[in-house]
C-alpha cells in the first residue's frame, strides 16, 4: 500500500478552505498537515513541513498560488494542484509543471482523480501511450521548455474551461487554448466522443452509463470521474454506452 501523502492547502476564502479540507477526508491515503489563508502562510507551511502535495488557489491576495509555486526551488517543490476559475494567468501554471488544475466549484471526483495522478507521478508510472511516436492527431501545448506533445491516445477526456480546454491524461492535465467547436471539427468521434457542450470522452475510458433520474445521465470513467451527458448528446451516448 502506498504511504500516506502529506498535503498543504491554501485558499484565501475561509469557507472554500474548510470545504477543501473536508473533501480531503474522503480522499484515501492523504493527510492534510496544514492549511493556509494566503501565499505567505502557504510558503511558510511548505518550507516547514515539506509536504508531498500542495493544493493552491491561483488567485490569492499578496502572493498568488502561481507565485508560491514559482518561489519554491524546483528540487524542493512538492507536487502542485491548482484551484482556479480560469479568469487570469492560467497559462503561467505551465512554468511549475502542475499535476492538475481543478475548476471551482470543486468536485470530489475530480479531486480524487487529481490526487491519483499525483500518486502516479510520484511513483514514476507513465502510460505507454505517452512514449508513442507522434501522429497527426497529437496535440502540442505550451510547456515549461517550449512546445510539449500530448499524444492523442493518452487523452482520457477533455473538459471546457472558458477560453481554454483541459486535456486530461492519466499522468497530468494540460491546458490548451481552443474552443470545443474547433475540437469537434478536428477529433474523430471514435477516438474522443463529444457527450456534453463542455466535454469529450474516450469511449474505452467509460466504465458505466448512469442515468440520473431526470432524463439525463453521467458517464463514470475508469478513474471515478463523473462526466455529465448533455441532452442533445443523450441519444448517441445511450446507444454507445447503455448496452
């Protein structure tokens, strides 16, 4: 069994910080060792406690989550998960190679997925698809050292985030400036199927089609993430996943 992951949380909104701490009570294999209400407190807690993971709100007064991560030398930097509404400076998160970016309001299934991704990174496991040779459908995103390839076959699902999309792989999430409409024109639905105005999924990643009792449904992915199915996409999703 993996050893317990020690976590520091930082958010300048007291209620959001409390909810985040409560959410971690339902994330197995983690222990919240400190909470911080601003960037200065976060830096102090990280320096003192040397946690395995820091979950940082991007927009905090004084020193932002991005600033906190950037101020920690790379060799002493814990894994980073950012909390964000994607209003400003999202692309700057590339500079600290964050494991994931969680959109507010926080969802427990996404938090668990992000922590699982951190655990895989720490244990050094990488999906074979990451090392596959480039193909025409691969994505190129801005990384810390320039353009970075995201293999199409490594993407498990895609989530809209205002002017960006998140490309979710088993190892981490990547930010790409693109619209869902542009992606729909580019993507083969056999590879990544649109199931909501804000989501695509890889069909092989879907574990369960779960009606929600209100004429809608969610798709439960292999890592537990619940992706909603939009009304206009329901007939195709039902044919594909409900049998």
